[in-house]
C-alpha cells in the first residue's frame, strides 16, 4: 500500500485515540523519530512528544563497596506525562574477575535523596542497565522502559516496571548510579545519558 492509498483511507476515522497512543509508543521505542517521516498525520498525532534529557561525558569510577550518582534528571513536573525512558551508558569494570558473577553494575534509579540509592540490594525503583563482568573495554549499554506492568516469568504475577513507579509521583529525580560490592572490584563510567519522552 503506497502513500496515496494510505491518505485515501481517512486514518483519523479508522484509528481511535488508544491505538494512536500505542502506535506512538511503538514508533518511539524503535526511534522512528530519527527517520524524518513526511506524512503529516504521523507527524501531528504519532510523533507529538516532548523530550527532556541530560548527558555527561566524564570519567568516573567507584571501587570496593562504593556507590556513586553519575548524573540526575529532575522529573518532578512531568512524572505523570512520561511515555518512555531511555538510558545509555559507556561502562566497564576492572577487566578481570575471580568470581563467576559480577559485583560491579550500573543502574537507572528513581530517588529523592541519596539514601534511596545508597544500597547494594536492587530496589523496585531501580533498573540495572548493565552488570559489568570482565569488561576490559568501555562498551555502550542501553535500557528502554515503556511498559507500566510486566509478567514475572517465574511466578506469572504482574510486576510494576520503573515507568509504573514513575507515574505514582513518589520520586522526583531519575539518575544513573555506579555500584560495586566486592574488594578489588571497580566500576568505570565514560559517559551517560537519560532521555525522557512525554506528552503535555
């Protein structure tokens, strides 16, 4: 079906608001925004998002049982309008491991004060972007969060995702946090970025 056929269908009469919303999330997640769509319908209704972002390029590290906030984004005025959260980091650990698991990782975390992220236990309000393990070179890692609920594969129960917790408005900040939890381990960060897509 070409562009002329699509225009003749009268898309506004076929797609209701809910379907438009779902399509917009689908397109957003796959970063179709970068493709420069020319159809005016898609531009006006499906790509009608605003973006708030923060980006930092700075070498940072934590060692042993250290925890450090790398960057933060204030979402206090848009928490109930957010449709998608994207986080990108360039990270690595010390490049060796005597254990068979990682004790160096990076999280996307909701918080109000440092006490919220100063813990080694993974909390419901944080999402692990990447667990470093024998990473000798920096690599880019991404996390995209668009769902309010997910199903736990083990017990088949519904679980709230980070985006669902955001919508409750309990936390005012979103941050990228470096964590270590073992003597001799190191977590290095080269850059980090948080992008939040929302509608007014």
